[in-house]
C-alpha cells in the first residue's frame, strides 16, 4: 500500500489530469513567459492553483515550489517541500501531443522521498517512494542493465552530444527524444531506454519526481558531473542530469572526465 504522502500525490495528479484533458486539443489560451522561459497555458495555471490549494491544505507544514508559482524564500524553512511541475512538456500539450506529464514530488531536507509522474492521455502513472522501489500502474519497474555504449539508447536532444560536453569523445549510442524531462527519467526507470542526459541546467520541478523513479528502479542518477542531486535549493536550478544503467553511467562519466 502506498504511504499517505504518496496517496496524496496520486490523487492530486489524477485531478490534474482531469483538468489537462479538459483543455487538451481545445486551443487553450497561451502566453509566453518573460525572459524566454517558454510558453504557459491557462491549463498550467489552473492545475497549479488546484495543486497548491489541495496539497498545502493537506500538508500545511510543507513548503511549496512550482514552475508556475512565484518563488518565495519561506519554502527553505520546512523539512519537507512539494516540488511540482503542473504540466511538464507544455509545448507538446499545446501541439496536441499526448506525451506531456504532471510531475509531483516531496523532498525531505533536500532529498526526494515521494514521487509521481502521470501522463493522463497515455494512462501511465509512475510512482516511487524512497527505499520502496518504483512502479508503473502498479507493476514494479526495473531499469536497464546495459553497460556497452554501442548497445545503448539514450534519451537526449541533439545539442547534448556536442563535443564540448565530452572530452573523452562523444558516446557511441543511439539517440531518441521525448519532450518531458520527467517522462524521460521515468522511461529510464521503466527500462525502455538505457539512459537520458541533459547537459544544461535543469529546473528542480522538471526532474525531482523522475529522478526518484529512475533511481528506485535501479538506475544511477547524478548531475552532469557525477554528483548527487540535492533539491529545494535557494535557486532551484541544477547542473544538468545524467540517469542511466549503472555500468553505462560509469562509461559516460569516463567520457565526461577524460581530457
């Protein structure tokens, strides 16, 4: 049985899915965020309001960090903080694609301990609790054990394979792409892909939930330099992420650190 915090996140994610499905493919109102931070829709904002109201009412002692809520320093005080992306993959949502996700996590003193990634139009509910494994629609997940680069498929956009990122040579892997970082990490946990990389800064709300799902399924998850991820930072921007089967992750880090 899921713990009380996981049950809370699952219920909230399903409610978020209902709102998203209502707006999906119906030309929701859309705005561009200041500073070139991408689009936001009325669905993002409605989901954000619902999540904040319901989750903080249920856990008033927890802090709150969301892509669509103005950040406030008071989230740094509580031991536990919600880290939420109302719609991860907003551009896909606007384009009428189905592979957007709702990403919900709870971090305890900087370490994610509860996570949900829900894709409502694909009916995929990924969940994880620290030390309890990860599941997809109640089925246990197991990450890939692939070690050889030539046998591996990585989820990454093309710019992540620039030579400036790989002093030891560009990895000889096959490449695929999904727009949502939370979904990419969940797919690594599922074992459908051997790894994922993002060399540029990652906002915490994009990767908090997916990082726990991948690691609880057996993948190694670090920042781009091989360091452990820590969440609920004053500036919630992390230096990239690499998640992969343990042997493959070691091989990638050798390429990253070989001058």
